C-alpha cells in the first residue's frame, strides 16, 4: 500500500473541484447527486481540517514544554527555523 502525502492545499483543491462539478450539473438527478457528494466531501474535509488544527496545537504544546520535541509522535517532521 502506498503512503499518501496530502496537504491542506489538496483539500482546498478538492473542494473547489467539487464546487465546479456542482455548478456544472445539469439534470435534477445530477444536481441532487452532486449535492449529496458535496455534503460528504465537506463533512470529511471538516474532519481533516479539525485534525490538522489538533496536530498543530499538539506540536505547539510539545515545543512549549519540551525543547527536544521532534514531532515523531505526531508523524510530522519538525524543521528548524
């Protein structure tokens, strides 16, 4: 199984693509299908963004309380500024 490397920019792009599909829908059935898909995409996107906020908060706390914090437990790579 390959490891995916998605970013919040990818989430943004996916939301914009879904918006385009919704706006391009022509028949009432297609509109309804795209509305349902849009709701699902929005729900999953909200979870992804909320999770990213939680990870960022955890990284900030880790750095505030442990100067040796390296982000490994969060699955992130910390870069020196």
